[in-house]
C-alpha cells in the first residue's frame, strides 16, 4: 500500500519539478574541470531553485560528451554570439563552479 502511494507521488510530482528555469541572454561561458559553465542574465525566472543564488541570473553546466550535449553546446555558443533570448531549464542537480552554484542543463531553446 505505502509503496503504491510513493510511486503515485513520484509520477504526479516528478523530480525535475524542482529544477530551475530562466529566460534571458547567455553570458560568461567557461570551460572548467571537464564541464562547460555559462550564465543566463537579464531576464526572469520561470522557476527558481536552491541553485538560485543571484537575483538576476542563473548558472548552468553540462558535459559535452554525447551528440545531444554537443548540440546544446552549439545552441549556447550561438546564443552568446547573437545575443538572442534563450529559455534554459536545469535538471535540479546543483554543483559549485567558477561562478558559484550552477545547475545541470537539460534543455535550452533559442528564441527569435
């Protein structure tokens, strides 16, 4: 009975419900310790997390070790160069990086 209730709760409230998302402009891209870090500034939170330590930005990280993550890298670099608006969503996994706390990147959407 209790296992069924717990399973239902995980289905209703997925773990990435605690992930952060932010819409803004990509700035400050770093390669550090085998990971790519970047920040999204000058926008707003769709969902803030424990990784949210600054009111005007959210830091993200990822490891470009597979084709999907290499595509994420292309989108991040394109967004930086063009200064176009992006919407980025994390996984809920927070680590310390060169810019403070950063959340693992799961999705990014280049707007416009």
